[in-house]
């Protein structure tokens, strides 16, 4: 297994990916705060996967304080390590890229399966959607589109969990059309 595949396997594990997502946006959280955001993850599972992310240098302890005789640690993402860098991905082989993509898609499948396994679901009320659209954009138009999507993500990521809010996972996959005349 290559370094890229190992890093992808570490991050793209369903529970670890959710832990990483709780810290996106420069959040700094204790284990208790993470547990409040991930109520379906048993505490032992949370600690085990958090430790793997710390050992893999994806998450780090940024501060500690004493709370009733115990040390409470505050965690944050290590800058630049919460995902696969463009450089790491660019240097990887076709097989490694496909392996990382398949792991990512696997996490989507697991999440959708968990949603479907509930006793009562309402796809419309819950806002479940998946679709594919074809956009014809110049490179400049595409970059403008990406910037507007990124701005919308950043704004929505500022909202903290609350009674009236329900977590929704939004995943984006952009695949450009293969250039005509090139080998596939």
C-alpha cells in the first residue's frame, strides 16, 4: 500500500471521515463536543478512531485544561493534512486515484444505506437528492462557479449544531469530460 492509499484509507473510513468533518472550518473541539455532534458513534469507537487520526498526523491536540481532576484535550485539524493534497493526488498512479475515489464513493454508499435503514424516512421532507448535470463552462466560468459553491459551503459550515438543525451531508464530485482523441 502506498502512502497515498494509506492516508486515504485513514481519512476515508466512515467514522474517521465524520470526525474530520466535525473539525472542518478551523473548529477546535473536545471529545465531548465531538460526541455531541456524532451521537450515534459509541464513545469507545470515537476515542479509538480519534487516536488513529492523531497518530496519522491528521488531527492534533491544540490545548489541554484540567476539568474535575482530569485533563481535557482540545483537538483541531493539522493544517493541510485533513485531506489528500492536490500534489499527492496528482503524483499518484491511475490505480491509486481509482482506489481513493472508490473509498470515497463507498463512504457515500454507507451513509445512504444508514439513512435508508431507518424505520421512517421521507425522502422529500428530508431533502434527499442526488443528481447529475452537465455544465458547459469555460475555464474562467468554471473557476467562478467553484468559488461561488465554495462561498456557499463556507457560509453553511459556520452554523453550529442546534435543536432545530439537522446534519446533512453534501458531497461534490466533478468529473471533466475526457478530451477527444486521447487514450482512455
